[in-house]
C-alpha cells in the first residue's frame, strides 16, 4: 500500500507532487496526480540531473593541458580550483567569454600563458563531445516511463550552443518536446523568464508543469517563483525529505 502526504507547497495554492513510501520497502515514488490541476509535463535541468562530466572536469582539463605541453597537473587539484572559481563567478551567463574567464581562473599560476591565449579553444570544443559526458543510469528509463504515461517532457538548462548537438549525440534530444537553453532565450535560471518560456513551448499553464533539478536556488526556487512545481534531486543525500528525491526513478 502507498501512503502519501497531501501537504501544500509554502506560498502556493496547488498541492505539491507527493512522495509516497511503500510500507514494506524503502522504495519511494512521486505522485504527479496529487496536484490540482494534475502535472501534465515534467522539465529537467541537464548538468548534474541528466548528465555529468566523466570522469571529472579536472580530468578533462588536465588531459587537454597535457596535449599542449602543460603536463603533470593533478585532476584533483584542478577540480578544487574549478569549484572555487565557479563559487565566485557572479551572474555567469554561459557565454564563450565567460567560460574563458572561468578556465583562466582555474589555471591561474599553473601555466605560462592563460588558457584563453593558448588551449582554451580545444578545451571548449572538448566539452561538446559526448565521450566526456555520462548519462545517469536512471535517466532513460524514467523518460521512457513518463512519456508512456502521456506526460510532455522538456529541458530547461543554463547552457550554450553546445547543448542541442550534445543531447543529440547522447541520444536524449528525441525525448523532449521543449528544449530551452539560456543562451538562446537570453535568460538564465533562476529567472522566471526562462521557465515561462518553457511552459509556453509546452502549451500548458505553469501549475501543470513540474521541474526537477539539482540546484535549490536555480531549479527549485526559480521554478516555484514562476508558478511551477519543483523537486530537488540529490542523489547522494542521506534520508528522506519533503520536496527532495534521490533518484529520477521516484518519478515513475
């Protein structure tokens, strides 16, 4: 038997998608029909939600740097430096120039010349290739199951011109009726504008759309501010929490 809560989102008039737990197991499942109106479409963030860099950003940075004579750099060190540079990047717009600045900050003091004046073009192109990305194991089964239930699917992502071809190469693009890329619509999450653009493409009212992503500020708060329902995906999280899932399979 499934047991579901019928609490409501803070500040919202519609009931939230509920997470039901099986009494005899640890399995959990989101009820997409416990809202009024019921959820008719699900949109997803991409990086950290559908795909991840593989084996890591630092590994890819070190590989390309070594091809240009900068050898012996630790992937772990580059991961730490990238994370630090990302944390201080303000209002990042996912432009090519923005990425060049972020890469220069990551490699600051490690190279004779900044990457933007040497190997950045090769690095930028490398992240357009499918072999440096891994599709999470729960993605395709979940997309197939949701589509079989008649739900529309979409992507809302802070990304650039490399996303659409990448999704094609990863064999994910055909799952989505709407693919909304921040650089194309000139609005980035958590702006309401990017979410409103997506619901217009889906032809649905915001309250009939659920957004799923791995960022509380960008995905959950941004989506709710635009009138959508939202769930936070935290695969490594310990314990259950309202409004949070640990696997996309919980949507099935």
